[in-house]
């Protein structure tokens, strides 16, 4: 195998001054975490880049796939290596560029010579290697200014290193570098996207889901679990807290006029989430709300709902169009799961004409008819917690049949 | 009894039958139902679909289960032409297709389509240049079989696919009913066909099951409408157990393909060498053909007489193809190959399968030798 290591370029964390070591450490941990099943990796960190040693071809392919999802990586490149011999270098240059042989790309060769004792100086090397590649792959064209492919050759003390491919990373910041927040995960299209955007900003997530059997089915819960699992592929585990909400929803139906029940329901959900947040020492609450999308997401509604807490509520999608949200959902692979046709707790008990401008005082007045604090405390205390990715793989009952 | 009629149908594998029973006991629910049992059946069906998609290199949402090879070919031909009427009404096929393609073409002709039937050479192969010449601006579909069911000729599908994709917008459908499990059958990116038809009972799974798979999201008008199953392309309650064991048989066939292929080559060589020593025998299948099909003819002898004589000695073979063998006319494939008149009546096909053993091959050649020598001796 020609591949020696993968070079990782950090994202914006390069600019973070004294917190940098912490960020690099988190990125390294997150990479280890999302590649745990591949065995122990040898990772070497420098101030502006990181190297992962490669043992075999499969490992390279697996890493190329995984690293694209890990936040905090701006881009990365597989690096090939050979001995400090000009014939070996020519051959390696050809091997590295082979993947572009059918395409018409412009390219140039950059040479860096750390080992000044190497007989050929940089410009000469550049010419020799460039000529070799050009004569081997007639589709490629040399271009010094802004080429599509920049082939980098480094003559270091121990060996010669060559790379050409630059794979875009997910950008953002390593998860965990910006604290922990609680995501309200409904099972729709928006909330996983909101979670994704916050994870990209380095936030570690716990998800909360409200489950109202028998009005919502096990299928809808399965769907939310699948969404929580999908969020783990960005390089961190996700805890899912499932709160049984039937009792509270029925009580609201009893106490609050139909056109305000939706606002009251949201307020109760937010109070419950805030209790979970306090319990796990998280800082903020994340929602998938987008301004004006539905009755509960008008500015008046948001104000009435927000009234129950002073905890910061982060709404990364507040100014997004639905179509833009769908685009992201498709890119991150949560869309297909989100559109599975099961009722969630937001779509049942929906009043025909919900108020788009609810008054806080009025809603609060109706809420005084029962002791919701007790109901909420009990629901939060009895919540079920699932951790993803699951430690052990569930036994495959279909394996024998296929 | 030696069963050498595997191109007509195959014996289901014991594993296949066992899984079929288990699935019917445990996962009999309708996969479209929303209750727990239905969801579970659907999960199993999805796994089968994904397994198949991986084997033939496409996506699960592009695999449509049908009732078999005939329906798959019909769906490709009528479904693609119905959704491309506005583009053109020219279709290309060959003179040696299975009737599920040939008869469909005749119907299209009645509906006003212009059909080009490409000829084959003495080996049963279509010339690349003929495909090139036949392609027109209004060509919407090219349908070519991979392996011929009557004499095993193999068409250069990859070369055709490349040419068709380069020079036209036509949909390229491949009838792979006789080739899956014998030759590599997959989409292979841009070098592959647009759709592939595969039948379950030809690869040791069950009858009444088949599939059509697509390289890209298909432009296809459903031919059976109803509950909208199979992504709306083929309605009807989905046969979960049949399709799951189909996926299983496809996996087994895929895993064992190379090993079987090597055996078929060796065994064909042995059988053909024996046949060539016998009087008045002409071997019609060729060295370049698929090695599991050996077709030959004995001069001035009706095929069914030979089939019956061999059966008396315990060797099951068939006249050219099971589908057409009950009809009293020369097969269109034999006509297309321009076989001399003396050999047209007596065409017999032997087809090997995954359960064929070396001992069976040895016994079969002994029976062939004895029976043909006796018949020809008697008639002299």
C-alpha cells in the first residue's frame, strides 16, 4: 500500500488562541470516538494539523468516509510515502495521481524540501515530477495559477511524502467544545436539523422527546430513536430522554379552552425540558422552531411559550425557509426518517383554530386549575433514558433467513 | 434421476425451503400494515431488498419485486415505452429474445411502434455495429437478453450499454433471467444497463417471484395498479417470504458463482467431447456461450423422441426451451441461427445447475452415448 497517513487540517479552531489545545484534544477524542470500531488509531497532533497513521487500504477507505462527518475538520488528505529516491518518487507521483486519469483537471506540483541535503533542489524536483505526471496522464494540464489539483511533495528527513486529493470536511467546531444543551426532538423534519446545526457549533446534545401512548404509536417512538441514532454519526453520543406526556396532555384538554390548549401544551413541554436541563447540568435548550411556520411559531406564540423560563432557548432555524431546512435534512440523512408517516405528540389534539396571538395571562390563568408542577415533576422523574450509539449490537433475528 | 433441465426451472435449495416456512410462520403479516406485525414483516422485506441492491450495485428503492421474469420483462417494455411516448416510438431488440420480450414487441408493433429486430451471427451473438446502426433519435428502448435460454449465447452487454448511453437517450433493458448466478450481473455504474430482469426459480428459489431493478430512478408507468406497493410501480400485496428467500438464493448464487462457473466449464468440455464422438450429432451451443447450457441436435431425429429415450434411462433434458417445446414449430432461435434443415427438428438442451455433481455428469455422458448410438444404429 502506498498510503502512509491522513493529514487533517483544522477548521476555525486554528484561530482560537489559548483554548486551542483544548479544542485539539476534543477533536482528537471525537475522531477516536467515531472510529472506535476500527481499532486504536495512532494520532499525532501539531499546532495546525493532525496526522493519523494508516495500516491498510480498508482503513484508509473507512477513515475517508468517517472523517467527512466529524465537526472541526476543515479538510483532509490521504498522504503517500516512499524512500528518498527519484525513481521511487516518480512512480509514487504516478500512483497518487492515478485517480484523476480520466478527468481533465489542471494541476501543479509544489515541492517542499525540509531535508536540504537531498541532491535535487525544489525547482528541479518540481519539473521532473510534473513532467512524469503529465506524460503519464495526457488528460491533465499544467497550470500554475489556481490549479484544480495541487500536488504537494515534501522531502522530509525520514522519507518523501506526496499528496494530491483534498477532501472537504464538515467544518464547524469539535462537539463538546461549546458545552451541553437539550434538544427538543419531535420526530419531524426540523428538530434533527436544529440539533445538527448546534452540534456543528460544538454543542453536545441530550434530546428530549414527548411520548403520548396510545395516541402516538411505538412506531413514532422508534422513529425518534432512529433520528437520535442518526445524530451520533457526527462524532458524539446522544442521550435520548423520553417523557410520558399523555396524562399532562389530557389534563390540559380538561383545563384549557381548545384554542389555547396548544400554547399551554408547549409551555408544559418547555417546563419539562427545563427540568431535564437542570437535572443534567446543561446550559441551553435547542428547538427546531422556524418563525411563522405554524401557529405555535408566530412571534406572539413564541413569546407566550417562552414566558415559562429564563433559560436561553436557541432556535437555529428561526429564519430558515422550510425548503432550506429540507435540503439540510436530506444532506445529513435525517429526512427519510423524519417523513415516516407516524403521528407525533404535536399533531394530535391539534385544535381546529389555534390562537396565533395567545395572551400569556389568559393561558396562565387556565393553567392554575391543576397542579401541573407535580405532574411535570413526576413525568420528568419517570422518564426513560436511551444512550446512542448502543453499546451492544442487537441480535439480528433476520440473519438466518437472508 | 439426473435433472439437467435447470434452465427451465431449478430445485429449490433446502435452506430456501426452510426459510420460506419459517417466514410464513413468523412474518406472515402484510408488510403494508401499520401494526407491529406488519412493521416487522416490512423490516424483513426491506432487508431483503437492501441485500439484493448491494449484490447488483444499485439502491434498494430501485428494486421492484414482481411475479417473475415474464412480468419483469413486460413491465420494462410496456412501462418504459408508456412513459416515453412523447419522445419516440422506436424500439430495438434481437431475433432471439425470450417470448416474454418477443411477444411484448409484437404487441407494441400493433400499437404503432417501429421495432428493429437485430440478427445474430452463427454463434448467436449480435454485432455491436448493428446496434449502433439501429439507434435513432426516436429510439426509446433497447431490450437485449444477456444469456440466450435455448443455446446459451452471451451478448456483450457492457459494450452495448456503453454504446447506447453514449449515442442515445434510449433505456437499455437486459433480460438476465438465464445469466444471474452464472455470469456477473450488476449495474457497474455508467457501463451498465438501465434495468435488469431476474427470476427467482432459475436460481434455486421459488416460482412466481422475480424482480426488475434499475440503475437510476426509473421513468416507468406501472402496468399493474392498485394499492401502490413497490414504490407505486407494481401493486399487489408483496410476497414477503418468496422475496426474502429470493434474496437468500441470490446471495448464495453470488457467493458460489465462480466455483460453479469453473465446474460448468469443465463439465461442458467433457459432455461436448462425448457428443462430438457420436454419429450425426451437431453441437449448437458454442464455446463462447454460457457454460451451463449445452444444446445439440441429432440429424433427422425429432427432439421429443430423444427427450423420451433419455428420460427412460434416467436423464432429464428438454427440447430447446420449456416454454416453446410444446409447440410444434421450429423455434425462432434455431431459425435465427440458420441451422441446416436436417438438424432443426432434433434440438435438445441440457442445462446444469448449482446442485449438479461430477458423478451426474459422468453418468449423463454414458447415457447420452448409449442412447444416441442405439437410436442411430437402429435407424441405419
